[in-house]
């Protein structure tokens, strides 16, 4: 189901709780909402639709991916860039990393670890920041 986007910085600034099997429907709603906003958004975190759960979805070069309880376990090559956010107005400067190693759980709650780079890494970092209550 497509959900309304949350714009309240106080809510968005709260750290999300770990997701469980009971939260799979939140991922489904996130995917539907991302697809609906695809022209202006490449990733979403659950708090953007009003759910304080650590779940992200993102466009990985044309394929929508989901991660439950993602965490960055290593990062390389920092750089400065500018980002916007569907939940916030304007563009802001932010520090990102060109390469990140992420640990997360699948929809079946199996642990995965993978290194991401470039644009996909930047999207994942933005969305994990949302889960941690960090606003750009």
C-alpha cells in the first residue's frame, strides 16, 4: 500500500527499532511507496512512512532491493557531496563513502554481507542514516 511521506523532523530524528518477521508488511508498503515516488526518490527508510523500524528499500540500478536491520560494518574513501530527501526540503552537504560493506537481513531474516560502491553505496548510506535518526 502506498503510504504518505512523513515530513516531521522530530519524528524522523528518532532512532528506529530492529525489525522482525512481524514487520514484513512495512517493507511491502515501502516498496509500493518508492515505486509511486520513483521519479523523485531512489530510496526510502521505514520512518519516512511513519514506522520506526530499521528497514530500507532502494533502487539498485533498476532493481528494488530491501534490507532489514542494515548496518555499515566498514567504509572506504570519504567524499563530500550534496543530497536531497523526499521527507525534507532543500539540498544539503553531506559526507559519504565511495565503498561500504553492509550487513543486513533478508525478508527471510537470513544474514547477508556485501560490499557496495558508487551511487548504490550513497543511497544505502542515506537510508541507514534515516534508520539511525540522522537527518541530512
